[in-house]
C-alpha cells in the first residue's frame, strides 16, 4: 500500500495532517495538507449525494435552457 493510500485511510478515520500517525508516514507538509484537502472535498461530495435533491424554485432554468447573447460584429 502506498503512503498516499495510507494517508487517505487515516483521514477517513478522522485523523488530520498534524496527527502523529499521519506524520509517521514521512510525507512533506504540503503533500499531507493537499491529500487532506482532497479527502475532505471528496467526503463532502459523498455526503451531498446522500442528501435528497431539492426542488428547483419556480423560475429556475437549467443551464441548457439559458440563452447566451449573440454578438454581431
């Protein structure tokens, strides 16, 4: 298992970059924090997918329905 995989497993367990277990992996500081940031972002996306989808408001338009202005030169 790579150090990256181990770091992500530790972050899933609730550890943070300053935890002794994460420090023991021997990763650079910026690498630890970048991995942690990705882990937190992935976690929040996973949580959002579990939430019920909200009903759009009355005047809501999907992005495909929005017309862009045409510029004539």
